[in-house]
C-alpha cells in the first residue's frame, strides 16, 4: 500500500508540474482596417489550386494545401486578388518561423481594382529536403516588400489586406548536387555546429595540391564564400551573417560533400 501511495503521489505531482512543449508560432502580419474587399481570391502553384472562402477572409492557415517542388527548378504561379492590392510571396527557407526579405520570391503592385499576377518563382539551387511554409500577402496600395505607409513585410502592419499560408515540400537531393562517391567516408568535419562566430573546417584526408574547393552557401543558393583549400584546416568567419541555415560544400574532383551548418 505504501508503494502504491508513493506512486500516486509522484504521478499527481508530475501531472501538476508538467508543461507541454508548444510549437513555436509563426509571426503574422496585421491589417488594421480588415480584409473585407482586400484579399486573395485564388492561388495556383503546381498542384496547389486554392480558392478563398468568400465568407471568411480572415482565415489564413491553409497549410493543408501543399505541393512538392524541386530545388533549383522554376515554377509558374498565379495570384488573383482585388481592390487595388499588391502581391508578395515568401517561403521560410531557413525555417526560423519568420520570413526574411531574402526569402521573398515575388513582389509587385498594380493599381487595378482586380489583379491577376502571373509570375514565376525559382526554388534555391541548394535546399535541403523538407517541409517549408509559403506566405502570400494581398496588401492594399503596396507591393508588400518595399517600405510603404500602407504596410510592407511578411509580418508587417498593413492598413487593408490579408495573408494566406501554404505548405511546400522539397523532396530528394537538390538539383545539380552530388553526394560523396562513397557515402561511408566523411571528407570534412566542421565545428562548432551550431556556429557562434567562427566555423573550423578540417579536411579528413588532406593532400597538398588536391585542388579542393570549399563553398559556404545560403538557402537562396547564393555563394557567400568560395576558396581553394591550401591547408588541412580552414576557419570561416560567420560573425556578420544572419542567423539561420547555411550549407558548407566541399568539392574534390568527383567527390562532393555537403554539411548543413546552423548559425
């Protein structure tokens, strides 16, 4: 009986003191005067063919609508909205629950009562397989990215408009990227990871004159640093870079290794 009593006491204590882990929420834009006549009407991208609820323009979580896109590929997209609204599109490539300006894929304002924006978006050439959130904003009198009194930014303060979020899946290895020829062999090691300021890279089997290339690439596919290795160890200064996900790419002849680095 005493053992049962102790067990019950511990069980009740655990229930009273347990705090569930909550998923980090995404930042959201605000629309001070509402969305009644200023909202997205339809969005098409690959297999996403979405039509707005005509009675609830404030609904914004449409992440059950998804499509699978390939890194490095370009896709046609169409957004229709109304009442002099511009259009802005972001994808959270570094998965930090925000949408940076560098993650904006389209922005435009056309002063028309009803707009149909036809454009193309290109997925970064270097992008890890995974699930990403896409945000589409209809902002009255603004292209949604450039600084404006009517509002701007993926999480900014707008006068009129609305936003809608969707899910983008990236499957397989990025287009044009080859893994090491022998998957059992690590070509490089990088530490610390996550990085505070400096990343130390060590070539596992370094030979002078092997003409190996080291590249640091951001999620948009832009090369931040690129240099030939002349030593077994190299230090990369990342102190001035924004926090997020980067890729370290090592190329030696036919061998390539890619390491995800978190800043």
